[in-house]
C-alpha cells in the first residue's frame, strides 16, 4: 500500500480533513487527499514525504502515519531517517518524538535498529517524554533492552547523568532477572548518587521498599537463586505497571489532599484544631497521618498546649504500618511525656525490626522518665547499630541521672556503660561523646577517672570539651584543681571549657582569683575565653560568703583600670543585692559595700549611678568614720558635677554643711569649695554653648549661697564667674572667627547673653582696619550681616564708608 493510499484512507475516515482540489502533497500531510497520489513514485520520495509528516506542523494522527510508513518500508534508509529524527532534535520536536515512541510501543516486532537510538534518548528526556521512551522500550524483548541499559549503567567511565538515567529506566522496565542482579550490585557503587538511584530502581523493579543497600543486598541473596523462570513468575509486568500508575496517582492525590487539610487546619480555632488533629491521626491515608504528626511537632516547637485527646490519638501511631510514622510518633510521644507511652515503647523496642525506629524509641524512652526502660535500654548497648547504641546511651544517662534511680538499677547502668565504653574505637568521637554526656549526667564516682582521662591531650577537641563539661558533676576540690591545671592549655576551646566548668563547681576565693586574672588581656589572648572567665568568676563570687566578697572588693580598689572598676561595680552590686550574704555583715560593713559600689561606678565613669549610691550612704553619716564622711561629701560634688546634675550638687553642699558641727564647718566649707572649684574648672573648659554657660553661672550663684556667703562665698563666686565669663567670651570669639555666613553660627550665638555677644562683635568690628575691597572688606560685610541677624534693629553700615558713619553705627550697636 502506498503512502498516498494511506492518506486517502485517512481522508475517508475523517471527511473534515479532506483537502481542496489542487492541494500540494506537503499540505496533504495534515489534510491528506487522493489527488496527491502521482506525486509519490519512488521509495526515496516516500521516505522524505513520511519524514515531513513526522516533523512538520501536523496532527498527531498524521505524524503517526508517517512513522508507520517508514516502519512499513523497513529499509535501512527508512530506519536511518527515523533514527535521524530521534537523534537530531532540531529536525523534529517533542511531538515528533512522541509519535515515534507511541507507534513503536504499539508494534509487535519493532526494528532492532531503533533500540540503540531510543536508549540514547535516555538522560535527555523527562516527564511524559520519558514515559513514552519507556513504553517504546517495553515493546522490545525485555532482555535486549535491559542488556543495553545495563551496559551503560555498569560503565564507570560513562557520564554519571547518563548512568543514573539508564539505572532508572532499568527499574521502570520490569523484573528482568539479569538486570535485577546488576541493580543489586550497583547499590554498592563507589558513587553515592549512583547507589541511591540504583536502590530506588531496585525497589521499583522488585516491588519491595529498601531503606539501604544492606537490606537490598540481603534480599537479593535470598532471591538470586530462583533462576530466570521462577524469577519472572514472581509477578507480571502489566501488574507492576498498573501498580506504578496507581502509586503515582495516589501520591499526587495525597499531596493535594494534605495541602488542603493543612490550609483548613490553620484556619480553625484552637479547640477545633484539637478535634481535627485527632481525625488526621486516625485517617486511613498515611500522608494525612503524617500531616497530623507534623502539625503536633510544630505545636511543641511553638510551646502550645496539646490536648489529652490528641495525646491519646498519638498512641496507636506508635504501631503504625509505616515505619516513618512509627519513628515520628515515638519522638513526639517522648517530647510530650505521654502517660502510658512507656509500656508501648518498651514492648516495641523488643519487637521493632527497623533500626531507625528502634533508635527513636530508645531516645524517647529516655525522656519518659520510667526506670522500667533501663533493662531494655541496656540490652540495646550490645547492638551493632551505632545510632541505636548512641540513643540508648543518652536515654540511660537521663534515666540514671544523679539522684533519680537508686540501688541496683543505678549500679547496673554504671557498669553497663563502663563495659560498653571500653569497646569503643578511640577515634569514634560521635559515640564516645554520647557516652561522656551520659556519664556526666549520672555522676558516678567511677566515671570521674574516665572523664579526666578523656580531657587530656591526645583526644579530639570535641571529646575533650565534652569530658571537661562533664566534670561539672563532681563538686570537689580535686576536680577543681584538675581544671585549674587545664587553664594554661594551648587549645582555646579546652581553656574555655575548663573555665566554664570551674565556674560551676568553684567554691573558694582562689578559684575566683584565678578566673578573674584569666579575664584580663595580659593573661588570656582570646577575647571569647576572657569573657567566659569573667562570667565564671562572677558565678563563683555569688557562692562566696559576704565577708570574703567584701575582701575581694577591697583588693580590687588598688587599680584604676577602667575594665576592672566596671567589673568591681558589678561585683559590688551583686553583693549588695544578695540579702543572705549581706545579713552576714555588720551595718557598717553593709554601708562599706555601698561606698565601694559608688567608688567603682565613679572610677568607671558612671557618674549618675555613683551619685545615687553616695546619696544613699550620706543618709547614714553618723554611722561612718570622719574620713569616710569627708570622702562622701567630696564624691557627691564630683559625681553631681560630672553627671550634669547641678541641683544635686547644691543640695549635697547644703546637706554636708548642715550635718557638720559648728567647729568643723569652716574646714569642711573650705574642702567643699576646693573640690567644687576643681570640678567647675573642668566643666567650664568643656562648656561650648550659651545654655551651658548660663547653667554654670546659676550653679556658681547657688553654690556660693550654699557655702554660707561671707568672704569664702564672695571670693568663690568672683573667681568662678570670672572664669566662666572668660570661657564665654572665648567661645563667642571662636564662633566669630568662623565664616560669618556659615549655617548655624547666628543660632549658636543667640544662645548666649545678647549684650555679651554684642560686646564681642563690637570689639571685633572695631579691630578691623577699614578698606574698600578685598578679603577684609568681604569679611567685615559678612560680620555686619551676621550682627543684623542677632540685632535686627541695628541699621549697620557699608564697609568702606566714611569713618564718621562707621563710628556712629558702632556706637549705636554698643549702646543697644
């Protein structure tokens, strides 16, 4: 039958696709007509016409006719043309490839020449195209297709992407005996990606879900001896394809269902959410049950209350058919401390076959606080599964923690952990660390030697720091001294761990001293370690007696180091706020603590804080020594001045003199005056605004009155005001030296006393030698403009005018 005849038959079957009279053969490829019969006379022409049907913009039915025509011709040229379309994507398109795949899939005996091109497409196609290739390859004898794919899969020199694609297709095509063996072997390939792909393909081929290559290898050893016939008899390909299709559809529907459930759940009230969670956990679909567990896990993270009904609904999931759900339910049950879960978990721990679930059960039992789990967990220590051993170890550490179990149970756990620990490889840091953490929680005396041994050089830093942290369980002088010896270790992390642990168990002043020294830059190069040393020292300070703490504060008084004084203030405040510690001190010593706090704050630069402390102590002058009172009165002045609290300065002057006897008042007045003048001198030299100058002037007047007037007050006021006026004039002159038209100059000058500003401007203008041009002229003009901003009523003058006009204007300015 010729191509034209096929096209004619198609036109009969689809009358709406018939071509009008005179239609060309190329147009007939989508709308065939019997009028084109004479245009196709030889095989080469038929091949080209069929190829145009396949690659052109035609209906799928027309493309498939083109493919069937080339297959019917069956010559090398025809098959080469099909091969060319497959291997040269630019010549066709996805629709052309799809048509070829579909026709080959329907063929009873597809040509072997197309097998290699089809396999060559693997690795390049995805989605529905890959499904089409699979259907086409399924039309070939399974052994032939799988043999070619296996060659690619085993070729370690081949591109990894192509190997992985071939492995995936092997799994898709079905249970070929030889191919199954190849997949089983590839699950242990040197490339992790190939291993994972092979494991998935092997699971798909066999219909058995394998979690790891060991499980796959074990399964293959059991079934490899079946032989080809028995192997093929296990199941038939059609059933597997149907199952795969059902699984794919089920997964898609389940995903959509889960998302819908999630959205609905989040829109519910808290009460309704609880009811919905129970329903989700009881659902027949595993993905929905998983959603329920995920939502509960999120509630735990957010610290939301999980109702009793929801907790009870979790229990059946501990025995779920899905191992991942069993594992997740065990973790959640442990986190929620669900009542009654221990009974189920202990039983499951003995019967559970999946290692990851067993590990989750072991970890959860450690959080349930039921000592009945101790014996089953000890049995887990003998397992070859490292994850299970690690989880069981940590769980035992929780269940046998110090003070929890008594007698034989605690002893049994201790001996079991010791026995298993010595079997661990020296470089097995992961497991050794878990054992050390468990030992530190238990705190058995026999563990101390192990922890100290694991703290020394030769072990990894992670193991050493874990072991050192574990020694915090042992509150003894010997352990503390062992830690002190580690403070000079070369490794910063080791020093830091030793410091933190010593901070937890240290009980003496010497421990405080060594840590406080380690917090200094000249003793410790690492800032992080210094910070840890300070925190640890502060922790020990809080455990010392009030008397010892007071001595420490006294010793720290000898340095003016800013950091030391800041820390001294923190220590003093800690002691002052510790009622139990201060109750050990006499009333005078308690006042001394406050004095030291104020002194440390003053020397550290916290003047407001220091002022508060000195004001508190000043109320108890009668209980202090004469020297202490003199110091407080001076410190009140210093702190008030430096904090800018002038009202408090005046009050402190009055209060100090009022509390002084008549015979000592003159000497006290003189001391206060000297102190105040010294502080005023510093404040005056820093004053840079009119407001600051005015505030100092007011303070001088009030302070003079507080000092009692008379010659002392008058002389004090005269000297201080003169100094303030000199500073004021200097600041004004400095502003006038700036560019007069600079933004903000006028505003700054207006903050000063206006007559003082005018006087300084007058002096400045008077000192200028008149000129009619040049920089001096420009500066005088700008200064005049600035003056008019400050004194708007002053008419000013023009630089360079007559001397009489200039003199008259300047006289008018000074006269106001």
